C-alpha cells in the first residue's frame, strides 16, 4: 500500500467513526485521484495576474500596430492622391494643348 493509500484508509476510518461507512465510502470515492492537480485560490490569483499582464501587453501592442497602420494608410492615400492629381494634370495639359493648337487636319 502506498502512503497515499494509507492516508486515504485512515481518512475513511475517521469519517466512518463520525458518520457511517456508506457516507465515508461516498466521500472517499469523490476525492481527486491526484491532489497535485487541484488548483488553489492562490494559483488562480497568480494565473489571473499573469493573464492580466499579458492582456495589457497585447492591448499595447495592438494600439502600437493600429498607429503604424493608420500612418501607413495615410501615406498610401497621399501617394494615390498625388498620382491621381498628376494624371489629372497630364490629361488637362493634353486637352489644353489640343484646344490651343487645334486638331491637325486629316490627310
């Protein structure tokens, strides 16, 4: 018998002394198989603090990324607008040349 089995048997006997054997059996059956797998309030508090820190860091990273994306979108929009303005000026220049110089006669 392992040390855990001995402790469980002693616990069963003490419960049976204060209650009955059937109740002791029911309680012992519901004990976790490995006490090391139980989570304590302290464990949960540490996990909460760790997750809180990670969420805060993630939020900061997302805000930083949002700022970079906004700057990039603004730069890209300016590039497109300048390209469109250049195209529009070229077309206007072409029409101005045609209006001033006239269209050469065919043939």
